[in-house]
C-alpha cells in the first residue's frame, strides 16, 4: 500500500519557538494532504486541508497564522507551529490522498509527538 | 455535530470472543471508514464501505452500514490480544476528501 512518512517522529521545544513537521508521500503523488491533531485519549481533529500549489483550507477555530501549512510539491507538505506554547503539545498526524482515488481513501503518517516546555 | 459517535467508549473481552463497535452519525456521507490505532501510533486503515453498500468483509472484520439509521458497526470475530487498540470510524462526504472521525472505542482483548 501507499506509504506516508512524517519527520520528526517526536520533538521537544521551548515555549516561543517554532517547529516544522514534514509529511511525505513516498511512493505516490499526493494531490491533497490533511493535517490532524490528537490530544491524549481523544479522537483526531482535522486542522486543515492542503492542496498542492494552493493555499490550505483551515477548519473553523484553527488559527492560520499559528499553524502554517505549505504544500509545495506533490510529495511534501509541511506544518509549522509558530511561537509554540505548552497548550500546542499534541500528536500531529498527516494523511495524503492522490491519483484517481474516488472514495476518499487516505493514507496516514505515523504521527509526530510535539511537547512544548 | 458532524462527528461520528461511537459506542461503547471502552470494551474489554477475552481472547476468542467477538467484539462489536458501533458508529452513528447525523450528516449524509458517501463512505464510512474504520481505522485502528495502537497506543501512540499512527492510524491503520481497516475497511471502507460506500454509502450504497450494506456489508463488507475483510478477514476477521465485518462492517455493516445502514444509511437509513445512519449507523455502522464493526465486528471483529475470534479476537486476539493483538487486536487491543483504539478503533475509529471516519465519515467521508463531499468531494474534498475530508474525513471526520468519531470519538473512538478502546478495545482490550485479554489473553
């Protein structure tokens, strides 16, 4: 099946710094990538939809200036958490779909655990 | 809420027993998907059922979909300790490809 990777798998940073998370589709071209966050023992919450070459579409309540998304190529999307604070600590997961998929099948990355001190 | 609601929230069974999880929703969908997540890991896609399908099988998994009742169920037969994980339903609708996840069911299978 299709493989999606994320880097880094975990990161610890100080409050106020910015952190970039990469999401790559390794063996297919991802026309659309999605970013989710997941708090402990909770479900995944969709943050934004990223289409290659265009601006991301953010879900209600997600701050565009805080969570910068760039989908510069068909295999790479990045999420930058700017001026991170402890409440941004979470598990961030990306997913990707592409090609001629009709029924929304998405392939998920392994996730990135962010801890902000 | 667009989210799927799952029940039970937690389920504990003995190895060899069957596990059934349910997902109900309120919006129209064009497909419903089930995923598994082991603690602290990414998601594994289990099965996708389209809105015009009523039942699908994949190995020990059986998924049903009743669009009139807006509900789906996931049955895992002859459970194994390795099935211990959280299970999420995800609703697919429209052309954007967005998935809205349910709250999940935590399954524990005791050896």
